[in-house]
């Protein structure tokens, strides 16, 4: 019954166990913080690619899939699928409201000549969408940028955030893809327009090149733009280009720069119309109706190039893909067998999961994750070695005590038990503190980052200089009293504080995570639970191993040899 | 004086015997024979002094008698009350160190984190089962240790740490620790070797008291005046014991 007494005394009567607890806590916290933030970052990159495409994508480009409403109904009837939505994908040219300015009239501007903007042409990916079903599949409404913020969101916004002004609220227009005057609307990726400027907090201001302040004039929601599309026939012939004017009704933010800078959304019916993929009457020129026009002999069905599908709860993307693939084959066979159909869908269409579709984006992220895991295995091992070394030193110092205990009749297991308790207690307390510290840092990482991004106030700078002076004074006092320890300790403290105070003097705010560069507005702030658990367990295990091995070695030695240990 | 030391009334029978004991130390590749067939016999109730010059092997002999070190494979036996120490298993060996003999070292070897009282209690705590601990034996042990320390002149120092004590006081704590489990033999290795003459005499007086109460004492010393306090003296020279 001496083991608990001694383990407790070893823990409480000296400073070294506290250093060991601090070392374990810092090692555990280091690993958890960095892995959590890095994993969170990679998850954000990976999942942002998923935006607006659901879990599984059925694709047949250019000529599209006819009778797609039937296919959607078939897919939605699958127990694996929750919702499906049609899309018509194509490429187009968008004339922007800025670009080269042409001056007309004699003597140009001086003599009152006119300035005409020759709008810049942007090459864009056009998605014709059905907003309501796309919202069910991929949360379209949430991606709209110019919407009325909730009171909580509004409270967090910067004072000059235009979204606080009801003028910019275009909720209904964005959801319906129709402008206030009842015309077809388009929704641009937020980075398509030059007028949108991303700020340090990740929000946007609308401002022109000539002015750098927020201005309503540059809000894209006020504009009508010309979209030019090129119909391509199923026989790969280019039709005549079709230009149509659309009102910009909102802008969307997916979280992926490539998408936000290139994609625009328009009503599916309008895009089908321009591309000649809409429903049309099929007539026979050889037969005439009562008015002498070619006789209508049927209907040519509308087509969609893409169907995006969301999985039911708990269904994996792979399982859904297999189910959708079968559903497509059944659908194609059924339509082909029906003699009344005027257009037969292709036998096979590409059915991919979102990961498959975005493999070019996700591949490098996954490689990065592997690299990070490898690097952090090394960091983990370094931390483990540190904990082992600290315990080894502590127990080695106790070799003589082990000799004494063995000399008064303590068993090997009894001696071992003391140090196992010691290691377990330090490991558990250190790991628990490490997890708490990591949780505190990760949960508040954005506040810490904001704090670092703010220049130090004069009060903070003054405190730093006063602390430096105090440490220097204490060092001189130590010198006068002939205390080497006090002199050296306070000298190093004074140097450290002096460096800190000087840095604060020049510190104008560090922004490591600049949302205007990184595209994510917030640093990931979720603790990776698996990492936290394994790291905490590792902290305990390595503490115990570090304590147990030298203790076992000392317990195995004859007491006399342990007693001679200096 | 308490009745502690009268636990084993002396029968004057042989209690401890080393017969042709050999011990060789290895210093790198060099073998250094320390004991070359040493023989010594201790009778119950006797105070024996083993004397010899530095490096003669007297401390090594004492360590072997106390089961703190192992003799060479070709060594003769060490017998405690007729039992051969070489045949002891781990549990019996622990019990031998814990209950049958008590050991006092030249350098006290107290645990710095424990108080005087806890240091003195240590061997009894080592030998105490969890059941006995829970049934309240701890209080009884504490009382016994306090009483023993009081007889060693340390009644006022129970809560102190070893670092707060003088050399003589530390050695008294070490003696109390060696006696707490009422051993049959007390083995003392230069118990006054680290103390001034006056303090050393105080320690010897304390040992003499315990001996008078019936305790068997084996003491190693290089100091003739210290050895003179014993009843019998054997000299060890070149690893062998003479008369």
C-alpha cells in the first residue's frame, strides 16, 4: 500500500511532474490543433467542390437526354434517391457592362462627344436550371448571395456590408430566376463581374474601377446583359448564334473560385429554347393541315444534358450511382420499346458520383491529405519521443529510491506499479489538458486570428515595455545580490519581452488566412475527434511506456547496484 | 524502551551464517574478486562487528547477508535460521528483506519526498496487504512508528522531511525504519561513518539499547573504537574472514 503514497508524493512534492504534464499537454495540443485545422481545410476544399451538383450526376452532353422528366420521376421513385433536377449545360459568351470605352464625335470628350462602353466579353459556362428542384438537390437558394440576412448573420456583418441595405435584397428574383419586370433572369457567379470586390472578411462590395468605395451603381442586380449561345445539332453542325438579353437577378457563391468566376445560371426553358433543345412540334412537310401548313404529326421532346441527384439519408454516393445507372437503363429500354416516341435516348449515359466528376479537383486534395498524414506521423513520433525522454529522465533520477524500496522488501511489481500510476496520472492529466487547450484554440482560432490581424493598441505596447523594464530591473537586482539564477532567468525574460515589445511596435496586423486570397472566409474551427482521441490515448500510452521501461529496468537490478546509482 | 525488540528473545543459536562466500565484481573486462570464500557465523542476540580496511569486502559481505546482492554461482551458502538464501524465490526474498532483517546504510538512504514518520513506516507499508490497509491497520502502524521514533529521540520531528534533519537525526530515522518490522537481525553498514564522533556515539548508544533488548546486530566498520562497542569482532582481509 506504499505505491499510492509514493506516486502521490512524487507527483506533488516536486516541480518536474508539472513540467511533464505541461510537455504532454503541449504535445497533444500541438498535434490536435494542426491536424484539426489542416483536415478541416482539406475537407472544406473537397466539399466545396460538391456544391450545386448533388451526389450523383447523369450526363449526356450536347444533344441531351429526351423525356428527362420521366427519367427524373423514375429516379425520384428509387428508395436511394431523395431528389433529382434537370440541367442544360453549355458554353456561352456574356457581354459585361464594362470594357473598352469608345469616344465618338469630333474632338471627343472636350467638345461634348459621347462615350460608349464596348462591353468586355466573358466566356462562361451556362447552366439552364430549374431553381426549385435544384434547391431540393443541392441547396440552390442557400447559395444566392444578395439575400435578406437573418438577424444573427446581420449582426456579424461589417457596417458597410451592402447586404444590410434592403436595396440589395433579391431573394424572390433569385429563387424564381425572373426579374421584377417579369423577364427571364440570370444569376452570375459572384466572381464573374469585375464590379464585385472581395474584402478581408470574405464579403463583397460593389465598386467600379474608377472609384474604390461601395456604390449601388455597380450592383449587377441593376443590369441587363446579353448572353450569346451557339446551338449545336446532334449531327455536330453549328447553328446560328443566338443572342438574348437577360436581367441579372442575383449572384451566387459556391465556395469554389473556378465555379464562381465562370458559371452563370439561367432558366432551363430559356436555355433549351436558345439551344433548340426545347419541346417542339414535329411536322411532315409532305402533308398539309386545313390551313395549308405542314401537318403536325407529333411532339419532339425537350432535352436536358445533365440530371443531378441527391441521395436519401444514409445512402452512399456509390450505392446511389449503381441504382441510378440501373434506373437509366430501364428508362432507355422502355422509351426505345415505345413506338409512339419520336426520340430515343442513348443506351448509356455517363453516371458518376460527385467525387468521380470532380476527380481533377479532389485528386490533389487527397494527395495533400496523405502528405499531411505522413508529416504528422513524424510530428507525432517526435512528441512521443519527447514524452518518453522526459519520463526516462524522471524515473532514472529515482533509481536510488527504487534501490531503497527493494532493500526494504518491495517487490518488482510493487515498484513498477508506483511508476505506472505516475505515468498514467501524468499522461491522463496532460492529455486531458492538451485536449482542452486544443479545443480552446481550435474553437477560438478565428478570434485568435482576428486578434493577430489587429495592430497592438498603445496600452498593450506600453504594458510590453513596462514588463521588459521590470524584468531588466529584476535581473540587475539578481546581479547585485549575487544570484546567478535570478540574473540569468530575468535577463532572458527581459530579452524575450523586449523582442516582443519591439515586434508589437512594428506589428501592423498579420493576416495569415486572407479570405480575399484563400476564398474561405473562416478558418476551420472543428476539433477532429478521431485525432483528439488517438492523440490523447497516445499521450497516456507514451507516458506509461516512458515511465515503465526505466522503472522495470531499475526494479530488475539488485538493490545494491541501484543504491550506488548517482 | 518498548517491548518491540523483545519479539524474538535470544536463544544464542546460530541465526545467520555465511560459508565460503564468493563475490566477484566485473569492471569492464576485468574481474575483481572481492570475497574469496568468506565464512562468518552470527548467533542470536549477539553484536558482531566486521572490521577491515577500505575495499576489503566487508560491506559486500553485509549486503550478501542482507539479501541485497547475489553471491557468485560457485559461492558457498548463506543461511538464515538454517534456510539457504540462494534457494529463496522472489516473494521469500522480499519477505526476508522486509521482515527478517533490517538494514542501516552509511548514507541513510531515506526517501526525500516522505516525512520522517512515513520513512519509518515504509517497510511496514510495503508488507501491508490492501485488506489490512482497509481494515485500519494503517493507524496502528502510524502509532507504532511514532512510538519507535520517539524512543530514537525524534518524537518532535515526525512531520519533517529528511532534508530538514541533521546527519545524526537521519541515521536515527534509518534505524527506526530498519526496526519497524521487528526484524531478528539488524545489519548496519558503517552506521557512524558519515557522522562526527559525538553524534556517532549517540547512534551507537541507540544500537546498544536495542541490542540490550535482545536484538541481533551485525555491524561493519573500519573504526576500531566503534568496533569496540560490539561483543565480538571479526576482521576481513583480502576477502576472507579471520578471527
